C-alpha cells in the first residue's frame, strides 16, 4: 500500500523528494511517506517537496540520481527548488519569476 | 506470455515487422514524380523518402543506403532526375545486394514526368503483388530494435512519460532486444551519471566527450539549455532537466555509442550520438523530431517510442511510431493521435511500472499486426538534410 498521496509521484525508492502530479493548494494536507504534511504554499504540477528531512550539503535525489545538493536544512514536506537546492553542475542564477 | 510476433526474413538475417515499398527521390527535382507514383497507394504499403540536395553528401548516401535496406522495407523504386550528384548506381547496387527488388527510373532519359510516373506506378503495383505473397516467419522480442525520443515536451514528460518509457526499455533489454536512446544535447548535466552506467569502462570518456561535444555544438547554434519556463515548471537545475529526458533510457547498462546509419553490434541499451564531429556545419544537428526519428530508424529501429506532453502528431516512413502522451489534458483533447495514456500516472490511476508494461506490450503488438495511431492516420513523415558524415572512431561499434 502506498505511503504517499496519489497526487505525489515517487520516481525511485531511494529519492528524498516526491513530485507533484497535480496542483496542491495552501493548507491542504498530503500523506508523505506515511506522515500527514500540511502544504505551506500552493505548488503546481512538476514541483517537488522533501519526502524526509534533508541536511545541508546532502544530495537531493530524483530518479535515484543527484539533481543538486541542499543549500540549507530542508524539513519533510518543504518545497524543494532554486532557493534551497544548488546544482553541482554549473550554478544557475535565481531567475525572476514572471509578472 | 504474449503471442508470437511475425516478421519478414531478409537476406542479412534481420526481420521486418513491416514490408513497405519505398519510392525514393535522389534530388528534390524528382520529389514530385515520387509523390505522384505513391498517390494511388495507401501509406501503409507505399511511402516516399529521399535526399533533397543536389550537391554530393556522404551522410545522405550512408543514410539512404541504411534506410533502403532497412528490415521493414520490401522493395525500392528509385527516382533520379538525371543530372544530380547522388551516387544512384551505388545505392541501387547496395539494395540489389541486400536481396530486395529495386528499379531505377531516370526522368531525363525516361521521357519526362508523366512517363516516369506511369513507369514507377507499374513497377510498384507489381511489387505489391509479390510482397503480399511473401511468407512471414516467427520473430522473437530479442530480434527487435527499438528507439525512443521525446518531442513537444512539457513538465509531464520528465515525470510520467519518460520514466514509463524507461521501464519499457528495461523490460525490452531484459528480453534481449536492442534499445537506442539519443538527444545528447538534452543530456547536459548528467553525462557523469551516464558515464557510471557503461558496460565497458573504455566507454566512460567517450560518453562524456559525446555530451561535451553536444553542449559545444548547441552553444555555437545559440541554443540555451535551461529556461525560466523550466524553473516555473518546477525544475531546479540543469541536471534535473536532463535527467528527465535521460529517464527514457531506463536503468540498463550502456553497451556503446552508435552514429547515424550504424547498427548496434548486439542487444542491450545503446546511445545514438547525432551530433557531428568537428566544428558546426550545415546548421542544427537535427532540425526537427522527424529528422531524429529517421536517424534512429537508419540505425535499424523497427519502431520508435515517442513521448509527448504538449501533443505531437508525427509518425514516420519505414517504422511505426508509438505515441506515449504524458499529459492527461493533452490526452483527453488529442486521444485520436495517442497510443498510450501515461497521464494516468499524474492522477494516481496507474503506476510508472504499469504504464511501462503497457508501452512494452503495445510495442510487441506492432509485430503482431496491430498498427499505431499515427500509422492508422497515414502519417509517414520523412526529413533528411545535409550533415557532416561520421568519421569512424576506434572503440565504437559500427554495425554490418
């Protein structure tokens, strides 16, 4: 039986993030690895949340492979994106969000 | 266990899951005559391909030779204007040596357009009668060569469609099939991860060099890799974006690198390097999805898995294209063009493994007589442009 909300996609068992398969709105609760998490902000499909606590400098794993490392400690359920994930490849600039 | 596939046995031992007659122009000036030769026939039986340029091209020659002797091809009608530079006699000899019927019509000596159209149609009609009588033989999944690409991608491609295609690839490789992935220009950032997956350590530096070459080439073309739109869609790094494309390859060990028109030496997973060596010439390596698909087919692919999010509709000449739609909204709008609904993964209605299994099963069904949506709709796209020909590299594994 899945320990994740059906709107969350776990791409590999060893991943420490799950991907949203649908938009999840502020304040909604989702089951992440068996634990109910309240989503702090509305996040669209394709965005990621931590499926367990991730420590500073730890690799962030998607598809079972590193997509960068944690720039700070990340709590379970927290949005994982440009603000707390740093690429090990070429650093990318924080881009302006579209108006 | 699935039913036994059936194929047409060719002289080189390969088997085809289709038995098409190609009508091939050897310069654009002969294209219209080919279109008219093929017009009375269905796309499932007769398809038009060709090389448009008049200047000589070793790449064009290699591609046309590989395509005209592809296992899905039963006979070839060549149409020349007469004064182009294409080595048409050599192509005709290669086709004849492969055991296939070949007929060369040269418009300037035949008497003109109408005379050539009638001559070509008469020959094609006779071939169709012959091909219809050719027996099929049992074909194993291990004899299949399958390619994969993605196009018209969106955020769903990397999280639903491509991972499911990767599961299908893993299944097919486990059954002994040959699987080919490509798009090194979209693998920038995961070359070191890819290099860790090689079957033979000698391949490591070649894999990294292949991706670095692609990065250099696309940068010279003024083509960036990571956009604001990617970040808005939830992607946080170039390696994350690239891994989304890379997910199509599954998790099998990489056997080696092939170049356009080269055949993998044995079963398993292969990387197709579509980017020419040396300084950029002739523009983009492949100008669109159809040009990429035809290079996979020139490497022997019997069928191509095509993952889309926004909704591509293309098929291809020679080999069926199986459309996997990752976006559930696109699927409900464009289901007439889609073979597999991978969007179910996003709604939690199916797992990646289940959809991967369905892709594998639909692919095998193409060898049992079923036709993909793009085939049913008559899609038979074909694009072949100028490109720097491949220089043979030691350590690569060119096919026969």
